[in-house]
């Protein structure tokens, strides 16, 4: 969410604050669940802008950074096939997190290494046939060009991981084409993404509320259907691939409320051209929070806001992580108003990102019916707040 990604962002960055403000490279470290809950409920320092009311979105400018806010992310997931029919899922997420309301990217307090913002990246690749899930994580400050976000035309990078918009003028500024690149060890992706649909605003006119407290919200839009071409590298072997990707953009300054512990996020692309985004926020006791919401995106026509009561989500199975924690694993999801009933199944259960904060995010298959006709699809699911 997404997304609704305050969970990995705040926890990861908080672990790195002292390192990113020092003269030495950043370091990693473990994080307990109780510390994570505290970080999620923390208040930002005075001076940050808050997502409190709907706003007018402007493209291509809103594809770029929003430095008045504490945190934001460019979140890309996708499902790809190579020429031999081998299936891959991938994720590249680039987070920007401000450490102080006034951002300076270099020469802070007389040092070119110090910075008042930091970037975090997650890169994951699922090799379905081999049953393998690869994960990498990076931290960097935007000093000396190591990381940053500029635009339009938008370019976001963390060392050699990057997402860049190739077109930014006129109507192409909202859609356009993008280039994505990430490499770690023997795995890599180098992809071109062509938007076949413009940005879709989530929440009420792009304001996605997480709780009833003022400011506990983000500005949120999706680009749900990016035709994708390029290459995937696995164990040094380069393979040409094609498929569909999904880009989520959010920015805000506050996290979850004191009564919330995480979320389940679904981004589903159906073969009839429709798309569904839904996130279920969870209370501390596991119950669905009333601010859970989604967006139905028909092949033609305007997107429709979905409230929590309009979406039925039933867990079909569970997976116990060897590192601790039980994740839901398989769902029945229904939207009665759209005569839609779906089953969502992971392509692998073991798509858990064992980073500074553990969470599950992975490729899924979708099957079911819409308006009495069979429908299939693919997508991505993110599960946070379950690790122990």
C-alpha cells in the first residue's frame, strides 16, 4: 500500500538514522515487534506537511518527490514470463524518508556526507519454476549522488537501482514510459514499462485515510497496468521477459493509529482488462479496521472507490515462517456490487522478505468469476505485522 507501507519504511529508516547522519556507511540490525509497533504510532516532528484533505494532482509533477512530507515511496511489482514459459515475480521499492523537515542533500553542518533525508531500497525476485525467492536491501544518503529523487522527468535511484520516466511532456507526462533497473549478486532486472492507463487515484480523490485521527493518511495513486519488456538475470543467466507491472505511489507524514498493527494489500490484474486494489488494515486483535478500502478499475469507465463493507475477504490457509510468525496464505475475495468472486493463491509460500523488518510480499495467481464468466489473472500481495 502500498501502499500502506509505513510498516517497512518507518522501521527500516529508524534503525539507520544514526548511521546515515554519521560519516561512516550505514549498518543493519534486528528489530523487535514491540519496537516496530512503537515506531508505527510515533508522531512526526513539527514542520512536516500532512495529508489532511483531498488535493489536485498534477502530472507529471506528482510522479516526482514531495519533500514537504516525511516519507514517500515508488513501489513497483510485476509478473513476467521468459521465452521458454518460465515465470518470475519481481519487486523494486525505493523509499525516501526525511530526517528533518528541512531537507538538504549535501553540505549539511559542513559535511558532504551528512544529510537530512535517506533512501532505502528493497529488491526481490521470485523464480517460480526453481522455487527460489531472492531478496536484497540497501540504504544510502543522497550525498555525492549516491541516491536521490528528481523530476520531472522523474528519476529515483539508490546507487545502481533506479526507476526513471522516459517521457514527461503533454499527455505522456501522466502515463509515459519508464525504465527500471536493479542488480544484486547473480540476479538482476532491466525493464521497460509502458503505461496503458493513466494514474488512478485511490481513497477519496487520492486521499487514503488510515484511521480516524486527522493526518493519519497519505496521498495515493496507482498505475495498475504497465506493459513490461526486458531482461531478467538469474544466477548469471540472462533471459528475455515480458508481462505486466504495477506502480504504486504514496506520500505522507504519519503512520498507523495506536489501535492498528498492520495490513493485507492486494494488487490484482485480471485477464479481462480490469484491476483491483484492496488493503485491509488490521486492529491489534486482528479484526479488520473500518478504514480498510480499495479501488475497482474496470476495463472502461471511471474507477470506483470500495469501502471495507463492500469487500469480503476470507482466509483459506496459513503459512508458518521458519523465522517466526504465521501469515495468511490463500484467500477468497469478493465484491458483490461487481458480481466478482476470486480465489487468490501465492505462487510460492516462501516469499518473505527477511530484511530489517520481516514482511511477506509476493506474486500470486487469481481465478474466479465476474458477472458469471470465468476470469483469471495475476497480482501481488503484501502482508505486514505478522512476523514474530
